[in-house]
C-alpha cells in the first residue's frame, strides 16, 4: 500500500458516496482541469494546499481552480458558492 494518488479514483468513488453528506476531494486536486472533473462528478469541496504550495503564483492557480469548479458545477445544474 502506498499514498500514491490514482487519477480517476475519486470520480469512480463518487456514485458510491451518500447524497446526504458533503463530498470532499482530499487529494490529487492540483489543476483547474482536475477541479472541473471532480465538481462535475459531484464533489463540493477540495483540498488544494499542496498545489498552492508548489504553484509559482498561488493566487492565479486558486482563481483558475475556483472558476473551473464553479463552471463545471453550473454545467450539471448546481451552483457553487
């Protein structure tokens, strides 16, 4: 067993999560594309600290991740605050 992040694992698990609890992506969210994919799968929250620590301009990355996630959630009929 390792702590390796497996792309797509969170998306594959999304349908198995209860609707009554917030869906939190706790690893592997480091690009706007990853945020959009997870938001489209129903995730409402994501931990992105590692990505921000590595980014040359964390504010730019944060803005891009938020915009991508919000756009993806709007595309599936939901809103994201």
